[in-house]
C-alpha cells in the first residue's frame, strides 16, 4: 500500500496526538527512539511527500477580512477567459475544477467586511457577461479542522475503519438527547486591533509556518522577543487558530475529494457529531448555526460506504448538495495579505477596477 512502516506511523501518530510543534526530544521520550533516528525519519517522510509542511490556521475575519466559498456553473466557451480573470483579481486566491450540482469551478474569495457585497457584485458582472450561468455563495464565518485518526491506518492495508460501527452510531442519533460532542459554533467575531507589521508577520507565517524567529527578524526589522510577543498576541486573539500537519498517505488517484454543503434545522449537534466519528481529516466550514460545509478526502473504496451512512442521516438534513473536486488547486498571482494597505490601514477593494477587467476580458 505504502512505503511506510510501523516506526514511521508511530512517529506520525504521536505528532497528531501531541501537536505539530512537538520537538524531536519529546518524540524520543514518548517513543523510545533516539532523537537522531526520529529526525532522519521525519526528513525522509517529508522528502517522500507523506508528511506535508507545517501550516498555520488563521482567522482573517478578526482582521476585517471576510471569505466566501463560491461554486460556479461555467459557460465552457468562456472558460479560458474566466481563468484569466481569476489570475487578475486578487480577491480570488484559490480555485479548483469542480463537478456536481454546479459544473465549473469552486473558488475561495475574500472581501473587506466594510464592503460585504463585493463578491456578489463581481459574480453578477460575470453572469451578465456570460462567463457563468449560475452560482452558489457560502459566507465562511468560522471553521474547524478535524485531524486524521491514524490508529485506523495500516501501512500494508491502508484505512481499516469498520464502517459498520459508524452506521450503528448513526442509527442512535434520533433518540440520543445528550451527544458527547465538544463543538461550539462561534459566530460573533469582532475585529481586533492590529497593524501592518502583524499583516507582514502573518503573510510570512502563512507561506511557511516553520519560519524561524531569526528569519522573521530580518524581514520585520524587529527583535526576536518582539516578534515572539506579537505571535503570542495573535494566538491569544485567535487570529492564529493553531497549526497543523497534513499527511498524504495515499496516491491521489486513490482518493475522492469533495465538498458537502448542508443545512440542518434540528438536532444540529447530533448530525455534526456523525462526521467527527470517522477517522479521516476534514474541514467543517461554518456560515451560521444551521449552515455548514464539510470538505473531505476519502479513499475511493470507502466513498460508497460513506454514502451508505449519509443515507441514514439524510432525514435530519433540510437540504444538501455535493461538489466533487478534480485536479490540483490553483492559486492567484497575488497573496491575499498583499491586499492590506499599511498607510491607509485598510484592505484595498477597488471593485470598479475588477468589474472593468471582467467586461474587457469578455470583449477580447
């Protein structure tokens, strides 16, 4: 199945249990392997692509920057021009080919909270000029990443989760009045005080969360203690929500990557707890107390088993649809943190300029 062995998996499981910033010395203490062996194996896991670089979880909404997940039904004749627009509009920082209820692209686009309708205006301009026939917009207010449970992964056999146990749990949610599930839906997020140095700090940590204080010192022209204090404050304010490592345990062609948009009116906690029972890593995006989006990657052989379980919870879901993702994600030419104007202390949102790009591209 993979080139991993039990020692590699033990290291990865311990990192998952104790957090991605655990030192090799503590890993050595927990596992009983020499620190040198652990460093060597971690480097090899990174070289082979099993262990991805350290990532930072951020919450830009507290900086005054909102985000939308948008699914587009695309006019195929205008596809190449639409891709040019994605590259020219810095709000759109991430886009992916998608198939499902909407066929075209799933994009992630930011906006200034002072101008909450910017993306709607852009989408209306795209529709008016014939790039798209329809769209769905999800206002991302908060999110949570649920990590992989590697106790269910075997290097020889892959994922060995017993889906029947999941089905048994799903059958109980109707009558389960007290679900043991620690999940708070946080929606009220006030903008906090920050400055341009914070934005530059976040930009560099977002690109590489393992960047050192020494490296940041050269970029920010601040002392290492000053930078450390800034990072601590950003963490306390929950602008930096934490850090995580991703694991690529299977070949891409063995996986199914999809988004499930759903609306739940009753037993919300019960329904959400169902997704947290499975061992795969996923992201739950939150729009409101009853609107969510689940982003999940499953081993292809397990997808039908997942749908069998989804059938059991459909009676509790008001509405839903799936969007399947194909190919690698593409990013825009500009970093989203470059949208911040340090002199004006605002996020740059020249809407008319971007509507002009949409109109001119249609005429070419």
